[in-house]
């Protein structure tokens, strides 16, 4: 048990050091030596946990991607159903312990470790699936509508991460208006009158 606690603490310290460094340097400028110095970890300890700084970043991005993936269906359904207030509050709750880390990692765009791209990819898949299953006969290309929906959700996520609960009522109304415009295009012709 003691080894597990030590391992968790060491990995947490190393990850926090990387996040702190990313506030003032690009990922490419950061060295393992920088991470070790800030985390008060020896190089041998660092390499006992990670292959290199890319492995560290990959594991962090993978962890947050899995966290988001576990909630993406619920959050997707909330935007589709027009439950914007619940969506924003839910996103804040989902990410409250990791807000700073997610905001910082959204700025890192490495080929195999891009948290923002992973979030977008998951949302785009959900939108394409939703449009396909809706039976829509749109004149607008599916990829365009899916991208619009994904971008709306990413905007909500980024805003919620950056601003917290400020101005939620005004934001909810604006997001709902945009959502309605997207949904009108997606709904099958016989369902459009129901909106």
C-alpha cells in the first residue's frame, strides 16, 4: 500500500510540474530536467514512471480523454435535448478538480497527444451518429452540421472551463438559440413542426 501511495504522489508531482511549466513555456521547450527540478524528482525516478516527456503528456491526455469519453454521451444528450443549464453545470462538476489541467492541456497540440482534438473527435462522432439516426433528409452536408454541433459544444466546454458559473443565464439563452438553429436543420421534415 505504501508503494502505491508513493507512486501516485510521485506521478502527481511530476504531472503538476509539467502543468506549471506549460504556463510559461511551450511543450517543446520543456525538458525532463525542468520537470525533475520543479517536481523535486530525480531523473531515475522520472524514468521509472515515464519513458520521456512525450509519454508523460500522452498519459495525461489519455486520462482526461477517458474521463471526458465516460461523460460525453450524457453531455451530448443534454445539448440535443436543450438542457443547456444542466449541461454547463454538469460540465463544471465533471471537470471541477481538473479545470486548470484541462485548460492548460488544451493549448498543447502534439501529434499523438492533443486533448482538444480528442474532445472534438469524440463530439464529432456523437453528432454524426445522432444525425444518421435522426433520419434527417438535410440538404446541408452531414459533415458541416456535425462540425457546427461539435463546435457549439466545444465553445460551451471552453467557456465553462474558463469562466465557471459567471453569466450562466445569458450564456444559456445564447447557446440555446444557436442549438435551435442547428437542430432545425437536422430534424426530419415531419418532425420540424414539433420544434
